[in-house]
C-alpha cells in the first residue's frame, strides 16, 4: 500500500478511530524545555522513537504522555502538566509526568537500561538485576497508569504504549481502562527464551505485556522469540498459526510492524539550499576537499552500536590499504547517552582511547583520519554530512531496526552513496541492497569499506535507487497506518 502520507494517515484515523481519544505513552518526551539566557527554549531530543511517532501524533491530534525531564519543563506547562506541541504550530497535547531523582535513577538508569536493555540486545554486556530497581520500575509503571487513566477513564480509547520502559503498563491499564484498545510497540529486540529466562521477574514482565491487544515488534523473528518465552514461562494458549496468545481469557496478537521515517520530509530537507550551504561550510571548516573520500557514522554512544568495532575497522582499513592515507576521512557523530550507567562511562573511555590511538598511529600534519564529534547534531547538519559522504557505516551489534540507515538512504537525493549495514539490525531485513557487514569481524568490515570506495557509480546508483524505493514506500505513515488499521478492527 504505497503512497501513505500524513494526510492519508489523518484521514484513516478520522475514519477508523473517529472521536475516540488516541493516547501515546513513552518515557521520552517529543519536545523538552530548557532555559537559555533566562528565557524558555524548546529542544527536540535525539531519539528514533520521537522521529517516528511525532508525525503520527501530528496526524492524530491526540495526547502524548511522557516523562518531563527538561530543566524548564514545569515552567512551560499548566498546573496539570499539559502543554501544546509542536512549539509554534500546535497539533497535539503533551502531558508530562514528573519523576523523582530516585525514580529516574532506579527505574530508568537501573532496571530499564541496566537490566532490560542489555538482556534484550544480547551484546555481551551482562544485565544487572537489583530489587530496588525493580521496585522503582513497578512504581513508575503504576504512576504512568494512573496518569493515563485520569484522561481515559472508562471511555473507549486507543492507547499506544512505547518500548521497554513500560512492560507492566498494558496490564495495569487493562485493569483501569477496561474499554480501551491497547497496543504496545517494543522498539528493541526480544531475545530467545534461553537468554530471557535469567531475568528474575520474567513472568511479571510477560504478564504485563499480555495486557495488550496488539504487541508489535520490528520483525517477526522477535515476535516468535516472545511467543516462545511465554510458552516456556506461563500457562497460556498459543495460536502460532494466527500469531496470538490467550492468557487469562484475553487474546494478544503478536505482529511485525517495521518502523520507518518520514521519507519525503527528509528528502526535501536534504535537497534544500540550506543543506547545500551546510555542505560548503563543513568542507571549509574541516578542510574536506573534493578529493577526500568521506565516510560517516551517526549514533548514540551505546555499546549496542558497535562503535569501538567501527573504529577498529577503520584502523584495519588504513593498515591494509595505505594508499588511502591522506585521501580518506571518517566522521563519527556520537550523542552522549546514559552516562549515569557504569557501562556507558566505560564505553566513552574506550571510544576516546580508540580514536586517539588511530589518529596518533596514522595522522600527519594537515590530515586526521577520524573526526569524532561528541554532541547531538540537528538533523539539518547530519543531512549535510550524509550528502557529502561516499559511504555510511551502521555497525550495530544488535538493533531492533535502526533509523540512521533509513535517514542516510532518504538523504541521498543524488542517487549515490553506499550503505554498509550490520546483518544484526532489523533494517537489514528490508534494505537488502546495502552492503551487509558483520561488525564483530573487523577485517571483513575493512574489506567492505574498500568495496564501497571501489564500487562503480552505476552499481552504487542501482543499489541506492532500490533502497530509496523501499524506504519511500514503507515510510513512517505506512508503519502507523498498519497499526491503526489493526487497532480499529478491535474497537
């Protein structure tokens, strides 16, 4: 069903959901407030979830419930925590939920990101299970349940819960909002049962998610893993033919919904005069001449993204192909993330050391092989880097989808560029014309970099055209429309 747009999504929501409230729930808010020179300012956080869901909420004109964690969030809200967004062009309402510092520490940095995140990504980072973290996770899920229930009550409504921060929320809302249709989208992978069974509270998590009417994953494989985990841990009836589970007389349908981006919006911005000017400014600022072969990466600094492995692959490339020294630059944008967690602090130190080592090993006066910028770059700036690059590397060790890969493809309005894409991303199931890489095999990634550089313009163009067609057709509105259609059938 190609051609989905914000307007077709809006019409679909109007016809299928009609006057019923549409409520999205996530930990991260789509817009946050900060103080700048004593004045209220707005900022959009770096989040693939926000990139994907914001267009959906604009189309639905619904309510988004999320944690308020901006330094000026309270000042921007009314007394009940409501604020209209986006700023300057309000399309929906944001309700902020306030958490204490202790709750954030234990629920977010603790159970969500020190236990569930490594457990689900299977990236050889050992999960940490602490009773205090689990207690806070339960309490925060209860707090969000109360906040949503105050707005929905006993009305018929559609509730769309996001991600691993709220595994318990569907069941809690089922108890408080019995007429609601509840969907939960799990944005990260779901591990196989042998991995999942080490979680001390595995049954509580499964019961919580089975409060959903629809439980979505990026790819079918993760849904199959979830069904297998339930089969192993709970007394439930499996209907594998229909990909459904009946637990305590309630049916949950398990579905795959590959998430995406607003292709047309990204492509328009990438083709704009502003992007062209930014490209010229980047070349001037960093001394990147036309003769330089540029590679790019853009990620949160997270151990699942394969960043040290990526730097090692660049090292191996320069070692094996010395003829590219002084002709090659790799630019890595890294958004600092979860620095309260020990594993992330250690990753930052490891990454800094790896970049310094490679630059010291190969760098010469007037040439530095790796440019590492540790900050959140606005999309407009990233698009300029994507346009300038010969290739991009997405080397995730495990990823539910990875929207950076799709952003790079959408940005290549010139029809060129090569995407090196980890086999262990959901995106690899769709973008089959990318160059597949195994990020653990850094010698092979070095070979793939050489392949990207040597690829003929005709071959690169053929691959990019097919990937652009895929992302254009399966855009974020297609993702949302598929979910809305499934939800509306349950109303």
